[in-house]
C-alpha cells in the first residue's frame, strides 16, 4: 500500500463550524505533514510531525489544530475559520532520514469556508 | 535566502513536441535536495525525482530527463515527445539543511499539451 488517503475530498463549512480533516498512510512512514495550497499558488508547509510529535508549526493560526493519534493517522481540526482559509489541504508522509526522503502526497481536501 | 524560481508561468505545446521546464534555485547550504513534482488537475502532487547537491549526474526516465547544473544553480526538466497526459502544473522544490519536509516550492509551470 503506497498511498496517502485523505477524507473528505471536499468540505464546505461556515465560519462558526468545527470540522476535521483526516489523513492516513500505511507505508510505515514516521513523518507526516500538512500543507496548504491556495488557488494557483504553490503548497506551503503548515505542520510537521516526526515520530508522532509536532516538530514544526509554521506560525499557523490557532484555529488550525493538528493531531497525530498514531503513526498512521494525522488529523487537522478546524474551528472558526475565515473565508481566506479556503484552499486545498494536502497531507503528506515520508521516511524520517537524513537523505531528505521524498514526500508522498495525498489527493487533498478542497475546503471552502462560507 | 532559500528560493526557487520557475520563470515560465505557462507553456503550451502540441503533442509530440519536446518541452523544457526551467528551475533556478538559491541556497547558501552546501547540502540540499531538489525535487520535481507534477500536479494534474485532480490536485494530487506526484513525485517525479529527487536530487542531492552532491549528485550532478543527469537522469533519464523514459520520456523524462533532468539536467542538474550547480554552476548555474539550475535543475531543468525536459519532456520528450510530449503527450496530452503530461498536461499539469509542474513544481520544482528545494529542501535545504533545515527541517525535514519543509519544501520550498517554485510558483509552478502550467504545461498544456494539445492534441
């Protein structure tokens, strides 16, 4: 199994809603990532988990809350989002090594905040 | 500063033409890694290649080839005999001596291959 899966594929939420994005991989990777991609822009790193511990938070607003319950799962909890948070949210995983392993990306969740 | 520049915003070619996508990078680190990813309209980023800064050997994989030149800080990507399925946005990315997974992406080049 060489896939990273993400659910849901599409999500529309209001600014007062609470929702969660889910990501799963079964490749034995111990590093997992959340990236955000606005339309016609490159992806931007949000969070990095290494061995289930948050190792990087790229100054992301607290309305985004990541969680890594185990080595295969990564969640992104959303609360009180703004319309400008509408974007494609990409999950990725990789091996943790010094050779800067390539990232395996999931198909993304396309989020619209109304 | 770490930076990746893809000067070509959009390229349009006719099927079977060869096309080269340019990538120029900036980093002060001596150890760094360069990547190319493909993003078709479906949205998923597909890994194409990784190169470390100590390996300047060019690589060919089927119709794809990559030319890494440290002297000009470039890592260009050529598709030979392009096909409609090659239509996508292509990103060049840099990972330097900093944190794992923190890819610095270029702005991407949108390639349209017309039949």
